């Protein structure tokens, strides 16, 4: 099948005007000008998207599909109080609720042109939703305990879940990993255990790190509401916590966490230059979650410092629980505007840079850039078509600017994963939006209490 559009954006090479992509089975076979490819493959069926961009599917480097039903529940609280509300309210949900919530997330993911997710889940609902939607992804089993004695048990239960999730998935699309939740909810021995396991078996790893100021103060000074309000709902009121005197990044360094290969650190807002040296030196990739960090008053990640050290950075939505939508265009736009507003001319970043972060950047962070993240012959056919023809978009001149400044998830025409069209023309290949929306309503009633 030949797919043609006004703009083809391979992302790792200059864009092609009036371009075409030849897809056979699950692979990209050829990329070039429409004229050339149509002439050389006269019998190949052609799908033309017109004034649109064809580009690699987005990689959402950090999300939690199972929290989608929390959208709009806690809107106007800063991070720690938001987190406490979420922890308290989530207790009322059962397995079926988590599953339905994750399905709503999967629906929006494909709608937004996301083809690969890096999802942290404790229930496994995200893994099942990804399989149902036909998404590619790394599904991280979340682990947490502040009790050292529980670490072996937590790790063995995680191993059982990971094996079960993998057995129920297509291994060519889904990988499983481990995610210690955050420094304020994991005993350092748990971080060490994850690093040992990851190094021994090449398990992908992700963790929330250096997000809020409260987390920083908790780790370094032993203070803030994490040391007070968080103990009861997370059941470690009897565990003593002492100041460590170091930043969250250096705290995890001391405990050997960065010995794990392939770490995706989420947020990295509360970091200084020395912290960034540590992360860069250990090859840690960062998930930039600009809207979540802003909405919850966490701060702004120092993107320019990451870039100056050549670190790998991708973009994450962190789920509608913290961010309201999974619109990846909005995520790129806001993330870019924020950096420009803060840094002025000195740190000016282009729209093209953000599209690369949203695609090949995320793929590199997950160690999957040989297979996905750009349109190249031999790579997996994960591609999206995005309309650039609406009144809020024309006239277009530069496709990267048009995507980042004018597009939104409603403009996605088609989302393809491994050569399979999973979303096109407002319809999902395997998901029923009406049924999913119906199932989410009772969850909202439960959550509101
Ligand atoms: Zn998160």
C-alpha cells in the first residue's frame, strides 16, 4: 500500500513535499516523492491524505492509561495534595474499573497519533488495554514499599505479574519493565533490587524522579508533607525516615540505582547541574512532562541543560489524571512555548526539534530506535497522518511549525501500528468508543464519592 500526502516527514532526514511511503505487511519498504513511487509501483493501491503530514507515530514516553478516568477529578491542587487526593480516592476502584479507565486512555492514545506508550501500571490494566488497542509499548510494573523487609516479596510479585502480562501480549509489540514509583514511596533497597534485576536480565526501567519540590525536601531534609500526610495513606507511618542530605538524583546514585541500563527518569525538574551530570554520565533518558509539571506547580525541567550534555529526551503526557488530556500536539506546543518563554533567545528551540523529541527521541529513550521513531525503509510501519488543511491551519509553509503550532488530536486522520490501521476517519479498528464511554461514567460516580 502506498500512502501519500503533501508532506512526508521521515524526521531523521529532510521532509519531502508531495511524498509517499510504501508499506508492506508491518514494514516501511520505501520513501520518496509521490511521482516517483507511483510511477515505479503502478499496481500498488494508493491512499492519499491530501494537505496533510505523514510522520512516525508519537512515542508517549510517560503515561498511566489506567488513570484516565481521574480526568478532571482533582483540578486545582499542587502536586503533593493532588497526589494524596488520588491515593485516597483510588481505593474505591476494582479491577474492572481500572480496566475500563485504561480503555478510555487507549482510545485517546490512538486518537492523538500515539503509537508507542511507556506506561507505568500496578494493576496491569494498561497492558491489557494496549493489547486491545493494538498499541506498541513498554509496560512497566510499578513497585513500591517503604519497608525493607517487604522488598523480596514486592519483587517476586512483580515478576509474576510481568510474566503474566507478557504471556497475554504479542511480544513483537509489548515489552515489560519495572518502575519503582518514586523516592518518597520506595525504600532504597527496592531501588537497588530493581537495578540488580534490570542489569541481570536487561529489564527496562522507569521511575518518577526529582518531580516536586516537596519530593526534593523530603529526600534531602526529611521534611514536607510527604513525611507527615503521606505515611498513613501509604501505610508506612511506623517507618522512620531520616534526612539524607542529598538531592533525589544523588540519593539514587548512592544506592546504585543508575547501574541499571536503559532508565527513563520521569520529570527531572528539581535537578541542579551536578545532578544533570550524574544523569548524563549514566546514560539516563528523561521524559519531559511539561504540562503535568506546570499544572501541578512542580516547575520546569531544564531542557537546555539536558540537551547541552547530549542527553536523550522524549515527551510524556503523564495521563489525564494530572494533565487532563493526552493531546500530543498540545504537549509539544506547550512544552516548546514554555522553554522559549523562560530562556528567551538563548535557548530557542525549533518546532522540528520538538517533533523529533516526540518521535525518535522517545524511541531512543526506550532503546527502540532501530525499529521505530522515524520513517526509514526496513523500520516498523508505525505512522500517522495529520490534516493540515483546516481553516485554523492554512496556509501552511513549514510542516513542522504547522504540526506544533496549529494541529491538535482532532486533526489525526490515521494511526497505524506495525502496518495495521488502528484508527482512521474517526473510527477505531478494535475499540468501541460508545461502549467505553458508557463504562467510564459509573467510575466517575464512584470516584466522586
Ligand atoms: Zn507518572
